[in-house]
C-alpha cells in the first residue's frame, strides 16, 4: 500500500459563537457593517454558515437576510453566488461581499434605507481545534479518519482549510496531491460540491471518492 | 359560573404517585443518535478541561425547560470528566412572586412591582450567597432569579457566566436597569438567540437550548403504550389530536389556543389537548389553569391535563399521538417543546416569538403564526394537507438533529469554558 511522504494530521474542531453588538436594519447598515465587522464575523456568516440549516435557500447568512429580511432577491442571488471556495483570505471575501452590496445599494437607492422585516445580527465564530492522536500515512487511514471525524472537523478540513492554506483547495486534496502524489484523486475530492450537500453527505461522498483508490 | 374540571382519575393518580427515577443515559449511549465521531469530539474537548470544576445555579429543580436541561447536562458533564455541581437557590413565596413579576416584565409585560420588591430580591440573593460556597473554576448562573449571587465573586478567581434563557429584547426598563449592573459584573453572558440580547458590555455568546433524545420525554415509545396513555386520558386516538404542551402560564396563551381550536372545530373534526404542569417558582399557575378551564367549558373534546412534573413518558406519548403540535406563545424563551415535537417528526404550528423561529423555518420545518386567526388557518391547512405536514415533520427532525440535541449543548458549554480559560 502506498505510503505518504508526510502524515496527515487529523484534528477535532468545534466553534463558539459570539453575538456582536452591531446589527443592521437596512441594506445601508449592512453595507457599513460589512466594512467594519471583524474577520471572525465574516467567517461566521459565510464559511461557518455552510454547516448549518441546509433547508434554507442560500448558505451564506448575508444572502439569506437580503432575501427574507429585505425581500431583495436579486441582491440575495448575487451574494449567494459568491463561492467561498474561490476565497483564500477573509479580506478577499469581504471585498466581494462589500462590492456586491455597495453596488446594489448604489443602483437601488430606494432599497438602501428601507427597514427590514427583522434585524441582521452580526455574530462571530471562534474556532477550537485540537490535534487527534490519529494520523494517516495511507489512503486507507485517511478514509478511516474521515469516517470517524465529527461533522465540524470535516468542515474544518474541507471548507475552512482555504483560509489556513491560502490555497484554493482543501486539507484532504492538498495532502493527497503533495504527500501521496495523486493529483487526479486530489482533483476529484476537491470537486465535491459542499453547497449542495450536508456535512453527512460530504462524509459519504469523500469516502465514496477515496475508497476505490485505496488498494491501487 | 361553575368551572368544569376535566381532571381524570388517571391524572389524580399520577399527581399522588411518587416519581420513579428514570435510568439515565450515559454519554456513549448518544452515539446511536449522533454518531460515535461526535462523542469522540466531546471526549477530546473534555480532556482539555480536566481539573476544572464547574458550578451551576438556578431557581428550581423541577418544572420548566431550564431544570430539564440541567438535569441531563450536569451528569453528562460529570461523566465527561468535567465535575459539575448543581445548586438551587431557596426563597419564600414573596421572592418567587417578585421574580415572576420580573420575568414577565423582562418579557415586555408592564411592570407592576411594589416598593419593596427590589429589596426582597436583594435580600434573598444575599441569604443564598451566604449559604453557598463558590470555589469552582467556573460558575454558571441561570436566569435573573439568582443573578445577584455575582456579589460572591469578590476576591475570587472563578470565571462567572450569566446564562439568560429569556428573551430580553423588549424588557421593562425599570427592571432591566435594576438587573443590568449585576449582569455586567460577569465575565460573559450566554443567550439563546442573537435577538434576545441587550448590547451588553461583557461578551455575549450564543448557546441554543437543547433536548435530550434519550430522556423519557423524547425517547422512542412503543405505539401500544402511546395508544394506552391517550385512551387513559379519555382521548380518542382515531380522531385528529391537536396538542399544546406547556405549563399553565399566560405567556403560553393557552386561552388563545382554545380560541384557535374553536375556529378550526367549525370545519374539522378534531380534539384539543392542553397538557402541562407548574414550575415550583411559578405562583400564577393555578390562576391560569382556572382561566383555561373556564375558556374550555362546555366542549368535551378539549382535554386539560394538569400533569405532575414527572409525567415525561405521558407527555412524550401525547406528543407522539398528536396530529399537529401547537406552541402559540405570546413570549417565549426558546420554546423547547417545539424541538421535542419536531424530534418526533410532528408538524408544528407555532408563534414567531423568542427562539421559535430558529427551530421552525416557515413552510420548511413547520408553520409560523402571529395571531389566533393565523394559528387556526395553518392548523386547518395542515389537517387538509397531510403529505405536506409529514414533510414538515421529517425536515423538523433533521433540523433538531443538526442543531438542538443535548450533545450540541455539551460542546458549546465546553467551548465557552475553554474560551474563558484561555482569556484567563
């Protein structure tokens, strides 16, 4: 069985959510908030919201509020179309969000100061990650580690990894490509669409993708 | 006017019976519900807290959602290796009348306190402060009743957390001005929803209340047992059953539920069950129960069940037997009965107040309403569209599994303790 040049270090991750003092009741206030809120807040409402409430229409909180709080469907669609997989820094993501809202408000001044049905509350997510005893040096061990990771850990390795690596990839694909030298498998793993899957689905899809390569 | 009492012999017998301690589930038992990986993660973080001791204080050991959560949370924290001690403050009738007045006023009702209420509140908290010791690493004080215990932190290195289970978005200014200086002496506060906060100067964290899927109130039941319970209460299991489970409290609007039911009853054959009990810190329960009985008078299809606090299996059975579960609160902290119903895959019609909108996503995991008319309309809609109602229930179950099970609560508390440890 093929051995990795360096082991994959699994962690156990979870998040604590802090409620900010800032809130928005108009799109203009949302625009201001997006410029001034903390990185942890941008992270919470975009990266972290991907793991919650997969019944709702959009997976980032700003888009969801533009729709349900402000009834501004075009803006909601524009915000939802920002794919966090393209973002390797919070600053880059913040720029995309602010330019969308600023641009929309400029084109639709009457929407800017209209009161929303409900306020938007800026929150922040703080990540806790503890290295696990388990490390993977083969694909079989990686597969087993994925099977035994809790959902927030999968989120940590598959979604939030972009902010740590500053690369448009995830921890699993990065390791598969660099330590296992299997670029095709790395690409297939990275193609899994987290937007259309729950984290439980993601686990199944990861295992389904990796498993056929285990004995190759 | 004579108030019709529908207390059956069954309910009377239950009220006189002694509670039987249920077998407590262990942490590994939850793997069957949330997966072994989530239990492994809990153990990993618990190891980071080894050597830390925690105390939790609230105002009642039985009745109400807070006591229910603590009854399960504390043994599980202990089992994970985070020794946690639970203490309940003591107080006389006067004190609990004051705190009930505060509770209603913090929820936005007019404050009608007497001149000596603040003094009574301060004195009872002081008496409890002298009675208790606070040498743990973390002290978690639940809700406003014991909030002034924070006076005990002088000279102590403990980290103090105020866990607020109620909606503070529209408080009576007079009561909040009195309580706020106590709250801002804590290291951190915890709320059930962002909308409940008051822009405190101390950090405000979000921790949703949760249900225990293995507790008697939520665990799977044999359908025969469910049928037997329903029949014992004189309810016909072959006809649609609408149920609201809540203590008899005006903020739960039981009379509004009866009004909605009467509107539905004009078009649909169905029965209404209003089941609940009283918390030991709620002196208004009996008066409200009498109002409810009066409103229900004359309709044999309305079943009012004043159950003792240990009726978890019966409540579980009533929820499982229900066609629709209602939670028509006027104000709500979080409304855990909603998650209980969703866990049982029941379609829910609930008011868009407090923490309910985070559990009921309108038309996805239930129906949100804003009035008696709205409740009646959505109940009729669901009775006429059972396939849609079933889908709501199934989605609701997933929603609770992802967000509102006790394992999430354990994790959030441990994250909070770790965060305070780091900031120390």
